[in-house]
C-alpha cells in the first residue's frame, strides 16, 4: 500500500527549501562508482536532510550519471523515501494483511481525527507525520504502528490515540 503523494502548495513550499548540497558530497564520493549504489545514496541523502530535496536529485543526476526520472522512480516506489520534510515524529501504521484484519483502518482513522490530518500529511506544528505502510514485519503484534522506530503492538483505536497524546505531553513539557 502506498500513500497518495499530492502536490499541494504546502508541499511545494517545503520541498524547495534552501539546502546545502555540499553536505551530500561524502555520500556521492563513497558510492559514486559502486554497483547497486542508488538506494544507499538516496538513504544517505534522506538521513542528511530528513527528506530528499529536489535540488539533491538534480545534483545526484549530474554527478552519478543517472537520469532524473530514474532517480524519482526509485524514490517514489519505495515508501521509505520522502520528497518533503516530515514531522518530528513519523507515525507508520501497518496495513498488511494481519494488521488489516485486526482493524488498522480504524486505527488510522482515529489518528487522523486526533491529529487533524490525512494519511501522508504532517500536522501544522510539524510534530507528527502520519503514513500508512504495507507491512512493518510485526504480524504477531497486529495491529501495529511504529513511531520513530519504536513499535507499538496489539493496538486498538484508544491505545493508539493515547500513545500520541503521551508524546504530545512529553513534547510540551520540555
């Protein structure tokens, strides 16, 4: 399952931030002439910026010799890559078979209502991004969501919302 990526004016503005392209020079140098380099390069760029800026795609195309449409093709195929900045906390709700039959749709709906965003969007305060993903590989814990790499299983709507509220409390206490 892929989330629908939309080109809203909000996303366009975020996607064209000023980025220091020199930051990815070490990544390009490390992988430039290696076979199977594209995914590690994109992962490195995303780690650097938190997303893959358009300007980085252009630099990669020029320096590693791949066509821009091939770079975008890979980046949009894999759910791990983002083309615009995400929130501080990335919420991934699993919608694989085991989670789906355990009501992951209801969990996503409850989170959308709590956060007042749609799937694939980021809250106005840039605290949360909500993403539906095909599988998190935790079928025995279904339904599952992952937030910043931490897995939460055996969820229901109320438990999922409670976790989000706890994170909000922690954020605003600091």
